C-alpha cells in the first residue's frame, strides 16, 4: 500500500507503521471502556460512541489502512492516505471536512476519499482525508467562530508542505494537488492558503467562506497567485447565511470572509442533482453533495482529475424547477 510508494518507504511509511500500533492500543482501551459502560449502566450515547470508535479502529486494522496522523483524545484527530503516491500518480486531493467532524463520522469522509480514488481506473489519483485538528462541534454556537480554523490552518499548511515533499520524493513532477474544503473546512483551507498552502487548485464545497479576514485576492500571498479556485453551493443550503455576511462582526472573532462563489477568479460549479435525479437543495444538500452519483460529486472528481466540469446553471436545476419539485413533494 501507499508511497513505493509513500507507504512503502520514508517518513510516511514510518508514520503508518507507528499509527497502526497506536490504533491497536486505542482499540484495546475502547473495548475496555465499552465493557465498563455496559457493566455499569452507561449512557446510551456513550455506548454508541464507543461502538462507533471500535468499528473504526477494527476497520483500520483489518484493511491495513494508511493512517498518517492519529490521536484518540477528545473527539479524535486523524489523517488518512487513500490510494498510492508513487511513480504514475498524477492527481492528489487533500480533503478537509467541517463542523461536527470527529471519530464518530470520519468514516463517511474516508468513504468519500475511497470513492474518488476508485473512480480512476488508471490508478493515477490519491486522496488524503485530513481531520487532524479540533473542529467546532455545534453549527450555531461554535460554527461562526474563526479560532478553530485559525488554529488548524498552520497545521494544515505544514501538512501540505509535507504532502508536497512526499509527492516530490515518490511521484516526481507534474502532480496536481487539489485542496477541497467542505463547509467549515473551506474557511480552514482559506486560512491555510493565506499562509502559503502548497496547492495547485482549491475547491470550496458548501464552504463557510474564504477564511476569516480574506475578502479579495490581495489578502492572499504572492505564492497563491497561480492557484485555480472553484466553488459550489447548493440552493438554500443554510451555509449561505455564513458566506460573506460577517464583515461587521469580524472584530468579535467571528465570520469566515468572502463568499467563495463570488470571490474574484473563482469558477462556480453546479451542484445539480443527486444519484436519484432529484435536485439538490436545502439542508440535506449540505452533505448530500459529497455522495457518489450526484452531479456535485462528478464535479469534485472532475476538478481533482482534470476531467469534465459542469458550470453553474448547466444541469437544468433552475430555481423555478426546484420550487415546482418541492411543491410536488409537499414541501
């Protein structure tokens, strides 16, 4: 697995081996914790959370997954390489999730990475799912706060440097790195860009914003001048409340800068329809856009791999059509 890649030799191979031991130790501890909870009438939520962690740890070990970062404390911190970085690799995605990210839902993001890698039959695409930070856990009380992204951004930038080093060592030149920020992850990617994140492309997906204090390209360093940026936001996703609307309260440490859909130079992409052919809009679209088979997933894949893209307004997903479909469902 990994880099003959990165997972075969060098810094990441060592990290993967060390983290496999850490995961095994965490599995033993979590099984003991679950046994104590069951024996002593523990809370249902605590029992469910323990079982979710155990399932994650067991799957990591059983499938020899490539874990680059691992810390089970708190809500958990983790980063995973999916696929291989090796001679022949041409596309590497770096996915950063958003609010409520924890070990309880990391598997869903890992599955996204797997789906994107598996879709490239040539084997030229790899993904890193990066959740190696402390994420806000409440969309209302913590989501507007910038300090989570401000704290994660330096670590993400440093990881991007490390990723580029691994690519240079194991895959060589010509590899396109795409940073993908979903929801609050968009603001984190934006602030990492302000620090010089080494990405050729950036894709904002249902993004909270360009990053606290970033309102124009002049707020980014010269190193980012050549970065191609894309953005997609489904109609009536509640995230629109955050996009570009916090200028007056920035001094309170809140808000995430400009609306990525309107940021100069950004190519706006269509979210379109889901795998069932239904228009994506509203609350469910916020995470629904990450599901395989949707127009949005196809656009994510297209950006990462240099494939076809559907720009905003080109899938027949008009506002009027969306309203008619909504009425048809009794909404």
